[in-house]
């Protein structure tokens, strides 16, 4: 089995950023009013962080779980924006 290549520095920075934003949004959900847009966005950012952790910034990888997690995360963040501004 070949070792997986190290992710680029940009992927590491983006991973940390997604985790921080996701935790902040979930903290806002728990502490400041339990509004669903915070919950959707927090889960979405953490799903995108999971996808970045699995795949890095590669577009053509064999790991479909990471790709689906990233796509679901994007959908959840967009749903959070829709609920916040249109709901």
C-alpha cells in the first residue's frame, strides 16, 4: 500500500478554518436562541471539514465519502443562509 501524499498547506488552513467556523455556529445554536440556520450552517461547515480531511483539495480522488460529505456540507450551509434570510 502506498502512503498517501501530504495535503498542501492551503488544505490544512482551510480545514482549521472550517472547523472553527463550524464550532462557532454550533455554539451560537446552543447558547444564543436555538435558531435552525445556525444548526444547519454549523453541521455544513463541519461536513465540509470532513471532506477536506478525507480528500484535501484534490478534485479527482477515489474517496467518494469525502466528496459526498463536502457536497452535503455545501448544501447545508446554503440551506442555513436560505433559512436565515428567507425564513
